[in-house]
DNA sequence: ACGAGAACCTGTTTGC
DNA sequence: TGCAAACAGGTTCTCG
């Protein structure tokens, strides 16, 4: 599930509970997720005060007082759950990592498929980290403009859908929000990226901002302080226009089109053939 | 260098 | 009912 809006919601929830606290304990229940968890991570984290929790693309960055940074990625199935100090609920299957804060709060990192990541780096080397180095612009930053997107798409022979999933072109969109954004921009997912010139790129940038901001707002408003009663972070009711709606009528207008599902690079895309060109 | 597809893992749903 | 195939919201790696 986790695309940019979900990760942003998770980061806000984590920040409210972690900032200023110390990591009293870090329990690693296995030695790897997608990749090995660095040796010595526990020693580098335990006892340190948390200065800030930030997001870059779909990565969660937990900044420690000494300049260390914990980098988390939720992959396909990762979820974070906040467990209050007095809650004695035992660990669940696939709870691979558990943070315990100095006030007794626990944060469980559960990841069934283990495509997630836990790494450690130094703040001064953030830009050089192999996972962060190649990332494209943040879609909600003012620097992400139609001009910049058009330039990034120039000459690309790949379908627009695949280009927008490419984190080097814009960082944070995933399979669901790409379908949503293309619907709102009125552009076909099958259109070649290189045919997106300035006017269309501007439309796309507006659609990207609108869809992401609305999703973040929905996350914030439907969770009490971004934490569900269960303690789970980042899960909220979405109102998707096209994703998962194969066969339903086009929701946004009376064009009479139906939502079709196609497969592009082995992943589902949903769109309205009539409205999106 | 680019783009398509496989691979990484586990679990659930779908279709014969 | 049972079993295999398809599918799931991400990213990297390999190959042509």
C-alpha cells in the first residue's frame, strides 16, 4: 500500500510520538529484510535521542542526535504500528523490528513480504546514499514544474504510465496514484512519454499535486493524530476514481466510457478510454 | 544507454 | 472441493 501519501501520513504519526524521545531498545527479530540489516545497528541506535522524523520519496528517515540516520522503506507490505507502553500485546507474525522508546512506547515494523528496508547512514552522507542519490524531484516541492517534468520525459519511448512510476522522473508515485493522476490529467497511460510536451506536462503536475494533497489530507483527517485505534499508521479510507474499478462507469463526467483494466509491465493500470487521450 | 521482464518473498483470491 | 495460476500498493537486477 505505501505510496507517498501513506508514507507522509506514517511520518507525521511517527514524528508526533518519537521526536525528542530516546530509543531505549531496538529488537531485531531477523538479520535481513530485503537486504541485510547492518551489523551494529542496534548499538548505533540504542540510547540515542530522536531529533526528527522526515520523508524523502517513499523513504522514512529517523534522524538521531549524533548525526546518525535510520532509513526505513515499507516495500509492498510493510506497516508500522504504535503500541502504548501499558499495552502488553505480544509481537505478531512478521514483526521483524521493534523500537522501544524511553517512555515505553513501542513501534513495530511488520513486513510480510520483506521487500522493506532498514539501513543506517550519516546525515552528512544522505545525498550520497545509493537508495536516495538517484531520486527525482519531490512532487510537492515548488521546484517540480511542468518545465522540469517535460524535460525529464523528453525522448522517452516508454508508456507514460511506466515513466511516472520511475522514481528518477518524479519520486513518490506508485501504481495506484499513477492511475489516479493520469485520469485527472486526462492523459492515456499508453501514450508514449515523449509525446508529453509542456502544456500536457503542466496539466500533469497540477493533477499530481492535487491527487497527492487530497490523499494526504484524507489520511490526516480520518486518523486521530494519524494513529488508528489499532495503533496502525497510514491506513485510511481512499476514494479512488479509477483504481480497482474495472467495468464501472467513468465517475468524473458523463462521457459514457467505462473503466478498463490493462496490464503494463506486469502491473494493473485502470483508465477511461474515452476521457484519457 | 535504454527499456522490458524477471526476481525478490508471502499470502489471498480466482478460475478451471 | 482442490489445486494451480494470478495477483498484491516496490524496487533492483539482468539481459537483449
